[in-house]
C-alpha cells in the first residue's frame, strides 16, 4: 500500500496515546507514516458521487471546457442554487467563447448584475478575447495555457481540465481544503503557506488516475453539502472510516481559524448617491472606473460627503439642498469593508440640463447615461444595491439574485 508521509507532530497533538500508537510508527524522530492510503479516497468518493452527488447541474449537461469554465468562475464565492439561473442566461446569450469575446463588456456585466465580484466577469471577457485571438476561439487544452488566462488560478485550471476532459489534475478550492484538512487531520489554516503546500501534496496524491471528473465533482460536492465548515455532517459522509478528524472527534476544530494576524478589521465607509430623475422617469448614472469597486458598472453619481452632493446639484441643476430628498440608508458589505450609502433623490430634472454632464473627477472611461430600466435596449451592469434602489424607485422587478451583500 502506498502511504503518504506526513510529519508526525500534528497527529501527536490530538490523538490519544492508544489511537496514536495504532496509527503511527513508534520512532518519534522520523516522519510518521499515516495509514491513510490516498488511493482509497478516490474510489470511495467516486462511488458516493454516483450514488448521492449532484448529477444534473446545467454545466454537467453538454459538458465542454467553456461551460465548465463559466460555471467555475460563477461558483467562486457563490452558491450553486444562485448560480444556476445566471449560468443559463449567460450561456443562452453567449453560447461560445467567440460569442463572449465579441460582446460589449456592458452586456457581460448586465448579465452579471446581482452576482457580485464583478472582476470575475471582466476577467471572463478578457480571457475570452485572449482565447479568440490566440487559440482561434477554442478553449486551450494545456494546463499552462489555461492557468495563464485572466482570473484562472491553479485550482480553477485543474478543475476545468479535470471536469471537462477527465484529465488527472488536482484541485484545491476552499471546500477541498476543508475536506482534505479534516481527512488527514492537518493542523493550521490554509492561509499559511506551509499548510497550503501540504494540502496541495495531498490533493495530488488523492486524485485518481481514472474517473477524475467524477472524483473532482465528488470532493467539491462533499465539501459544499456534507463536510460544511460549521456543521460537518459526518453521519452522512462516506469518509468516516478514513477521516482522522472524525476518528478523533475533532471535526469542529479542523481546520483551525485563520491566525489573528491574517484577520483584518473591517473598516466602515460612507458615501452619498445623487439620483437626478427626469420627467420621463429616467435616472442619471455614471460609469465607475475600471479599477476599484464595481469597476465598469453603472452607478448613481457618488460623493464622499452630502455637502459635495449638494454643491454639485446646485451647480449642475440649479437646485438648493432643500430640493433633495434623503432616502433610507443602504448598508452594503464588501469583502474588506462595510459601505453605508445614503441616496439623495432629485425629482423632475429636465434631461437637457444634464445632457452634457461631466464629472470633475477622474473617471475612465468617462460616461453618463440617462437610464430607464424599462428600456430593454439598454443593457448595462449595475451593482446590486443600485439595481435594488432603482427597481424600488422606478418600479422594475428585480431579477433573481442571491441577495448577497457582495453585489
Ligand atoms: S467524516 Fe466528517 S469531518 Fe470527515 S470528511 Fe466526512 S463530514 Fe468531513
């Protein structure tokens, strides 16, 4: 039996002496062979996937590298249930890499509205253009070519090749890190480089030579649906016989939380949105800079202070602050900070007054738009809080979204 060699220290820390002796060699000065044969993991998970795993997700049908790629990018930071409708709309509009490459970025962001983490959409678009230019529109087959595409790291490249072509490539997304960390009782947190390297070694050792696509789907699904972070469902898990954390009753302690130094405080920020609405019920939006939050999306005019918003309204629309109606604050959580948005409504502005609105700030590319959400011809990307606010103000039904704080 091929055994994987792990340093003994992590095991010593939690096993009782009897269990430890049963699991390890007695020479404490040498690395310990943990009697988990990585080759056992694949067949167990493949059998579980065929029995209990998800088999009919949209990207599992008509499987292609392009469809798997789009799904993998959408699934980063987002639940399967939320992704399904977004995936179907996206693929219906952009059925091929070439169709995506040829589309305007506004339309790509429009179909991403509400899904959050918009850099994913911009990277998809950029990568599609790269594939169209350098690979004739065919998704590349070589790992190095896939991993070099914008927005694709080592794990995502492995997942695409494994799921689309059954190619033996390990993956190590957040769910897989948790499963392998528990099964092999890896101490520490994957944010630590040494821990991540050990997990990659384990991921490589566990990936079978056959049924790679099924195995890859299985270990991702097990982490997402059974071996969850807070409540691992060991009673439903096919790995109880192999899982060292389960054997030791430590599944709630592994993986360890991030070290304190790696955890950052979440700052709170505020901004004010000025919402000029014209007689036709259209609202003035401006395009966000490519870099920064909501890059490339269309947003109400944003100011750091209410005074700045009032001053702008006075200069541009010749209205006094009393004409602005302050609406309820919107709280929005980004990954690294919380944003409090106060909308200021300015009704019945004549569009002509703002036809040549240009902000006195560096916006690239600059652009303003009188936006009517009922006009289906205007397809642009909006941040979730902007879309929710405009829907509430202008009476448009909000499209399905995960109601995420990350929109
Ligand atoms: S036995 Fe429990 S802790 Fe171990 S992999 Fe399964 S669900 Fe996770």
